[in-house]
């Protein structure tokens, strides 16, 4: 699954991410494309889903960030 967050209002982004995250099966990946480093999302995942996900930057700026979040 892929989710381009650049066109979504910032206050709606995490809700949409976690909606799609919940629909993933173990082993599936959600690719997010963002206009800034999604560190706050990484912190939230670590707090709520520690050991249940993989986080890999595909692109780290300077304009866009792409992260693959794999459900374990």
C-alpha cells in the first residue's frame, strides 16, 4: 500500500496512516510519502507498536521523505 501525505492536511495525516496500518496483514508494507521527516510518527509507532513494525527510509529529503513501514 502507498499513501502520499503531501496532499492531506497535517492534522488528518496520523489518523489516515493508522487507519491504513490497521488494515495491513503481517508481512505487508505501508509506504508513506511526506513533505517532512516523519519522526513524530516513528516515535508514536515505537510507543504503541514496539516490536510490531519495521521502519526503513527509502528517501530522506531534502524535499520529500519516503518511508516503508512493515507490519511484523
